[in-house]
C-alpha cells in the first residue's frame, strides 16, 4: 500500500485534551452476562450433561436439570421470551409509528445480542441433547444466529446516522470531510494533505458477484487494519524539528482515521453491499420463520402433555 509522504509542520504547543476513557460497548457487556449464566450452569452440571440419556434419570440432578425440571424449564421459558422478543425488531423496522421506542441501530444491537445468547440458553433447557422436533427447532435457531452474524456484518458496512437510518451520498461525503478536518486539527497538520494521505491508502476494489463482494469486504477490513498501523508509524515519527506528537493525540487521530477510512470503503462498496444485504434478507427470513414454527409447536406439545408448571 502506497502512501503519499506527509510534510511535517511544527506541532502546536497548545494542550490537546485527552480523549475520555470509555468502557466496553453496552451490548458486549450484556452479551457476556447473558452467556455467563448458562455457561456457569453447564459447568456446574457437566457430569449430568455428559452422561448418556439412560443414566440421567438416575442422576441426583435429573429433577432439576431435565427439560421439564425447575432449572431446565426456567431456561426454556427465558429462551422462549427472548425468542419472541427478537421478533419485535422486524416490527420496529417496518412500522414507522414505533420510532418512539428507540433508534433502529439500538434495536439492531439488542436483536443481535439476543440472537447470540439464545442458542446457549435453549441448549441448557434441552439438557444439551437435540433429538426430534427439539433438534429441528434448535438447529434452525443456530442457523438463524449464524446468518444473523452475517447480517450484522453487512448492516454496519452501510453508512448510517446515529438513529440507524442510512445516510445519503452527500451526507456521507460531508462526514468524511468533517473527519479529515478533525484529524488535521488534532495533529496540527494541513487538512488537504491529510485528505490526500487518507485517499492514497484506499485501493481499487473490483468485485464481481455476491461471493466477490463479500470477499472484497473482508479484504477491506484487513487493509484498514494495515492502513491504521502505517498511519501510526507515520504520525509517530519525529518532525523536522525533532518534535513528536504525544501518544494520546496519536490515539485520537488514529480513531478518527479508522472511521474515515471505513466510511470511504463503505461508500466505494455501497451499491454492492446494499445488494448483498437485500439478498441476505431473502435468505434469512424463511429460516427464521421455520425456527419460530418449530419452537411454537414444541411449546404447544409440552403444554398439551402437561410437561410444564401449568399442570
């Protein structure tokens, strides 16, 4: 990757405020908590879950951990509630009148967290055994979760505002200019040189067909990581007078540069990404409906046979 050499200017003596320290994103914290509980339960009952089905009925923990037991069924009810909750996101996306319930981007993040945590919750409910209709529902759910990861990957590669709405080309270009200006102000450099440097990092992105588009998106992620490393070396080097930019300023400039490069890559691949996202929606929906039907049939059969707290 070639980068236009950047002339060094004297670093301003003004103190640049240190960026505020932020913790991990809330959705990651929630996901860790949602996974920690069923995984801890699995570790506690690993002897039961690892034993054959014929031996489980004589195990001391069978009354608690079997699918209709106090603990097993509690995870099943929690999984059902979470699964039904996930279907609120399509409603939020389709009905404009529900905008008061929160930004579409926030709904998407909650939907993704629920989709990742759900298979583990349901696995504890099923005692980590997936036979018959339970197996069909479970593996359909796993397939939905895996396809959801792909959908989330594509979703975040379409330029969006804070409320989750897609940005126009003009709005996206304005964001790029604003980011380049902010980087220049942070480093006390010429904004035009900063823009040229960031543009030089981008490489042509020929991509044909859906597999080619997905491969190009993955390559862009790798190239963005390499570009940021290259910018770190460039901006950390001493200037002509031997002055260096402090580490906090470099970190802030690199964070801005990462966003600018990502936005440029998104704009370059926008049409292809949108087409790939529409194709994903067509494939994702029938699998999700299959999982929903299998879960509802399983719940109806369990209630009809009296294998619930309702008996």
